[in-house]
């Protein structure tokens, strides 16, 4: 990901230290901030003073010293006796939990708070003030004061370690990144159909069997290496302790009654007896395998939860409850007999009974149940908290019924959705969830009456990792969007401004590089849109960036600088030209520049990122299953209707068409929806791509047989004659097939004169 590193290196050079009359750019935006007299020089000899026998203050001081070392290369000394101006931690009442006051002036910096969290967050704000500009060594911080407190006390992220495993080192890094954004809740998704990631000593096969799998591959493709892993109980204890020092509560999730395949693979007696086809654990989607409701199964779940409770001190235990499709319960005589014995009217009511039984066990152990909003579909336990993911309706229903709720709606706060469409974006879901869209989300729905809005206890964003294979991609998906979540959760609702947020999030991402973060630059990258008329000697170019920043450009291949022309309107460029463009903030480029050669070939070429899918049913950017080691292609496709549109294609003068195509496994559990995926019958044994002009019902203008691609596990370039056409028109591209397996995908289209 060299482009990521280049972009972040540029981020690190953006912001200059503020003048004395200014206040530092802090994130989240504090409740109150004002400039004050004087300034404070913080250097290696600067002392950090903590009250005697105050472990919380010492922890905050140690965290501050560590942050200063990471960013500026020196470690202030923690002392008991002051020597000149110093950084002081003072324990005193400041109001509600997590609140603090920070005063910086000629006498030093004083962080005052009534609890450990407030002292830590005051330290974070001081660190941010020290890192307004990059650099090593001493720094002068102009005087200012902050009085601050959070809007919500649940400000979270969810990490899915079940679909793809992340190392303990990565989890600790994520905790560090969360802490410097004043995020305080990590929802840890530890089990799902694809993997079981937490060591349970009483049931070792959970990790021995279900901690590992072979990824799915298309028929005939080489087997990919086995993947997986799990967290030992000692590793989990260490991570929990690490998080606690950073005011982050880790809430474990143990899914039930659905998303249970991993447990049933290891211990088949927990299911309904429905066989599990080999390789099912490497599918994605909604699986029909549910726990049965035998007393032995509840004994298993209570044993598991007992070990979980012994590890995690969190008040809440998340039990899932989502996507428990009921086919196997409906087909099981044993389940139906148990329902009759219990007097339960249907399978939805049986799930409610299931959840109540687990809630009772948690209550006996002084814990509270939290679950996804499907648990509201039945009779929900009185003290249950709801994670609202199917939009905001779950939170509205929960609050009106007297239940606390955490807002986590899909797709806005589902960070497996992509931040852009370009060849630099990693795989993910096909919705565009930009930084601005995340920042614009309000976690308090207007439909909740004022007297019940206190039931909204906060918000969290979720990173599901079906399509997030690496830790680098997980970081890219999380930030800077997680910083937008942090500001929404912490800062006052009044006066929010996305342009102002951009001015603060750019330096935040720059300073977080010292903590090992390579964040996404999607919001700040210039994206071009080309308008080429067949046969013309020029091309129209429109430039845009998601953050709305000023853009500067050159067209002769020279570097873009602060003196380059400002982009103000679409460009008409001669062919050939070399276009370079960057977004600027305060006179500095914010991300790696766009660099594109515009010639006769480029204006007739489109990658799948620039094509449009014919429908928007389930659009995914899927990674190729080949090669096992090395760079793999990414394909954007609608898995329910594979079909692509090349809008306004310059077909005039083109005599051939070239497609780059690849094959993927159709490893999706979609139930009866599978029967709705239809293809035209193939004309050759392996099928063919068919190109039509004007629309998907227009005349066929090219046919590209798949015979040469069928035996290639990688990307194949197909070339075929194109019927003569005039001008520009839309091309519709689909393939024929006998079934969904393998699933063909399109990576690029080129029209050849």
C-alpha cells in the first residue's frame, strides 16, 4: 500500500502551529475552548506532576509521556517535586463522568478531573495541542483553556475478529487509536459462523476445529493457504488490562441462537442434526444453522458465558440474536416438540424464550444482556439493551419501550462499506459511505419523544471483516471515519460543521501516524470524471474530492504546488495530456496527487470501478481468490445480477473490444434467493460475455467466449470484434452461464480503434 504511505506522509506536513491568539485544533471538538495569556514550552526536562498515591493520575501521566515520546521523540519525566513550569494532574470535581479541565499558560499545564477517565482525556487534549505541527523535540504551546465533557458515554467501535482474525498486536493498536479520539467502548465480535476466536478451556475443540479454515476458491483454482487463529485467555486478559488503562471497556459478543456454525462444527450435538457440507464455514451470508434448545445446549452456553464473564469485567455481555433464520427449527421434530411443551406459539417466540433464559443467567452473574435489534421482535427481557443496526427503527422502538439503545445503523455506520470507488480502494461492500456521511449522522432520532431520549446511550460503528482480509485494510476502513464517530459521540450537537471537522481531522490523522496508523485518504483524494466524444481531439475532465477542499492542477506533467492553478470548472484538455491534481488545506497538499496520462487509449478505457452496475441489489467489491501470495485483483459486481454498464462509451471508430475478466467462487449463503439469480443460456460450453449497445435489450455488438479464461485462475484478457457503431452510447455487458458457480467478474473494458 505505498500510495497509502505517500498520502499519509503528506498529511503529516499540513498544519502549522497556531499563533498565540488562536486555539489548538482539537478532536473531538471540546465543549468550551478559549485562548489565554502566555505560552508553555514543553521539553525533555519538563516535569509531569501527579498526586501521591493516585494510581489513575499516574496512569494518565504515563499515557501522556508515551504519546509525547511517539510523536515528538522525548519522554517528560514524572516527578513528585516541581522544577519550573510543569504539567500537573489535579484530582478535583469537574462535573459528570469523563469530564476534565485543561489550563495552559506560562506556569505550565494543569489537567483537572474528578475521575481517571477525565485525567486521561485531558492528557490526550494536551498531546494534541503539542502536535499541531509535525516535528521532534521541544514545542511551544500557546495559552488556552478547555472545559470539556462528553455528550454520550457509549462511544464505540465494533471489531469483527471472527470472519478474519487480527493479531493481539493489532487489537492493541486499535485501542491506542480509539483512546486518542476519546472513544471508550470496543465491542469485540469473537464468534460467528466462520470462526471461533476465544479460548474456552472446557471446550477446546471450539478453537481446535473452528479457529481455522481454508478460504473458498472457484472450481479448479489452487487451494488457498489455511487461515485463522484465536486469542488465548491470557492474551485476552492482557488486552483487557491494556484497554482499561486507556479508558476503553471491551464488550465481548458470543452469538446465539444464530451465527452458530462454528460451535456446531466443533460439537455437532449443539445443532439440529442438519448436515454441514464441507467448506460451508468459508461462505458469507445468513446461515440457517442454529443452536438447538436442549438443556445440554444451554449448559454448554452457560459454561461458555461463565468463562467469558470471568475474563471480561464489562457490565454488558453481547449475545447477538441477529439473523437467526428459522428453517432448521421449523424442520426439526425435536424443536417442534419442545415448542409444544413450552406452549410457545412460533419460532420467533421460541427465540424470545431462548434470549430470556440467557438473560436470566447473566442477571444471576451481575451482568446485563445486550443484543442486536432482532431481539425486539419477540418478548424482550426487561433490562436488555439494544444495538440498533437495521436502520434507526430498533432504537426508536427500544426507547419507547423503556430500553436503552446504542445506534449502529447499516449502512451509515457499517465500515465494511467502501469510502470511494477507485483502483486504490480495498475490497468491501458496494455502498459509498463517505467521511461526510458518517459525520452527518445524528444518533438521536427525532421520532423518540424528548422524555425518552435518555435511553439513547450512544453510538458505535461496526467493522465486519468478510471482505477485510488484512489488518492494513481494517485500519483504512476504520479511520478517519472513526474520528467522525468520536466527535459525534463526544461533542455537542449544536454548531457541528463538516468543513471545520476536516480542518481538525487532517492533523489528527497526521499525528496518529506516530501510533502506527495508516488511515484512508479517500475523502481527500482528487477523483477525475472523463467526458470524451468519439473522434474528438480533446477530453473534458471534471475534478472532485469528498471533503470539498480546494484543488490545484497541472496538465504538463509537472508537480502540483501551492502556485499551480486552482480548479474552478471542468477542463477541456488536448490529447495527449498528463494531468496531475491535489486537494489543498491551508496551502498544503493533503493526499497523494492524482496523476493520469490522458491519451487515445486512456479515454477509451474504464476499470470496473468507473463502470456502473445494472442493478444495486447486493453490490460488492470482491477480492480474487488467486494468487495465494501476492497482489490479487478486486472486482466490483452485483452478486444477484452480474451486469455492467459503460455509460457514454466512445464506440465510434472502435473495431474491437477487450475485457479483463476473472472467476470467483459463489460462496454466499442466501437461502431461497439463490433461485432468483438467472442467466441466459450459454452458446459455448464455458459460456461467453455478451455486449449490447444502447441498453441491455439493445443489439448484440460483441461476443467474447470464456474458453480461454475458464482454465485461468487469475485475470484473463479477452478480445473480440466490435460491430461498427457511431458516436457515443451505453454498452451493457453480461455473461451467460448454467449456474452461479463460478461467478465471473469484469475488471476493465477497453475499446480498440
